C-alpha cells in the first residue's frame, strides 16, 4: 500500500518529541517505584494504575524512540516498522480499555461496597485485553508487513523516500480492520467511558451522610478520594483523546494533507495523557504523596539531628574551656 504524504517534520517537533520521551519515561518510572515501595498492592485501583503506567512507559521507551529514529535518523527496516506499528496500535488501544475497566470497577465498588474486588481479576482483564489487541493487530501486520510502506515527498527537495507509517501520518489498515477498530476498540468504549464518568460525577455530588462516626467518616472520605481519583483520570483521558479519535475516524473517509497534519497535531495532544497521568497520581493518591512526605520527613529529621549535634558540640564543657 503506497500513500503519498507531504513531509511535515520540523525542528520544534523534533525537540517536542524528545521532551515527551523524557517526561513520559521519568514520570512513569516514578509511578512504578512509588507504588512498588509505598503503594498498597492489595488495593484494586493501584493495580490498574500500574497497568496504565506500564502502557505509558512502553509508549515513552519503545514507540516514541522508534518513531524518532524513523523520522530523524535512518528509516526503519520492514520488521522494525512492523514492530512499531503493532506496539503503537496495541498500546493506544490498551489505554482505552484500562480506563474503561477502572471506571466500571469503581462504579461496581460503589454499588456493592461490601464486595472486595480482587486484584488478580483486574490483572487478568488487563492481560486478556493486551493479548486480544496483539492478535488483532499483530497477525495481519506480520503477514502483510512488506505491503505497508509510505512514500514521502520532501517539501524541500524532490527526493522521494520510503518511510514507516505511524498513527501520526495516515491510516494503513485494511477496511475491515479500520471499521472494527472504529466501532469496537474506540467508539463503543468511549461511549461507555462517558456514561461512566457521568455516574461517577453524580456519586461525587451526593451530599455527605449525616451523623457519621469517626470510623465511618474516615471510610467515607477515603471512598470519595478514590472516586475523585478515578474521575480525574477519566476526564483527563476524554479531553485529550477525543480530538485524536475524531480525526482518526475522519481520515478513513476523507484523507488529505490537511487532515494528516491535524491528525499529527492531535497525536501530540494525546501524548499529553502519558505526561499528565503521573501528576494526577501524585495529586490524588495518598500512596504517591506519602513517598514525598516520607522523604521530606527524613530530610527534616536528619537536619534536626545534625543541628542538635552541632549545638551539643558548641556548648560542651570542653568547647567552653577552649580544648
């Protein structure tokens, strides 16, 4: 499949891509370290957060570096190009279903608070979705990898080179894959995510029950924080992903250079999700904040001890006698 495409790369885009890679990798490594050291591994939401952090880390450490090399270095080989397309497709689809699972796990927990959601069930759901996406994207791409190429005509020279297609350029799926992707992987989950967020907002806006004891009040506040945490993750996802999804669907039916440029811009807006999610973890999850509080407490304790030792040495009898 040969697709004519105008070269849209630039120095700001090159620098922006490097910034995205650094921010995504560092932020999600911090999320991993925090939840492995301080997080409650038995709580269901932490498992989903780790799952999303893994996807974001995969995007920042594999997908974007390969895309950078493909665009600004030597063009990728056909096999590496296939690995990039499979990895990028699976990662972006897995994010949608991870958000979907998190929102409806929270709604189920609100409806049945006495029922414990076992973390291994959620882990099985995440792994199952990743396997399904790999089979859906991987088998067709690996069979027809030699047929997917992109002819880039440089705007500065008359040279025409072959380059690996990515989500930032055009749609390279066959029609049956494109329609399944639009309906099952993106549109239907996005609709249910929006409905779930409305229900979560309704739960958040409910007035606080009166005459709660200290223990009940503590449990209620913790549940509200968890609901806010899931809601903020979901609403951040919606605002950053809807533009790309809309253009992603439009380009299948109306593919022009302008639409390709818009798709490229919305792709970078989409990547902000991978940068912002660790910040949302830090602002709404007690485990993440606890690590920074512990670090700050240790620094203060160390400073107090050093100050006390200095004072003791200064006012010791030997110090006063000049020894």
